[in-house]
C-alpha cells in the first residue's frame, strides 16, 4: 500500500506559470486531473492524510482536495486542526502523529 501525507498542501500549481498550461502542469495539479478521472482505482489503494489548520494559508486547498476525494469516493483522513498554521513548528507535531497512523 502506498501512502500520501500532505502537510499544508498546495494542489494547484498553475498559478506559478503565468497562464502557461500544458500536460505537465495538468498531471501535476490534482485539482485539474482528479475531477476528470473515471477510475480512481490507484487512489483507493492509498492511505491519504491531509493535514491543515485554521491559520494555514493553504487550508482552503486541503478542504477543496478533501471535497474532490469525497466526490470520487476516495478514502482519506482530513485533519483540520485548531490553533494550527502553515509553519514547521506545527508540522513537527503533525508528522509523527500521522506516521503513527500508518
């Protein structure tokens, strides 16, 4: 089984390319390719953990990713923490907890 742990994830890379868009950007931007997948079999065999917090500047992306995964029926765990933000000191607490869940 494969696992994915996202700590304050950003799932749409298209903003970094000034309007340029090709297959490389599409297939490396889950917000673009996941909604179009007809058979999410690969993802159904993954342990997916999305970690975020109320002060995380990418929180909206983790919530959106969780919604897409829910729409596709892909099991995952969304950990939306209180008093937690987008910084190393939060991730240091989050990662050992997530690793213990695998």
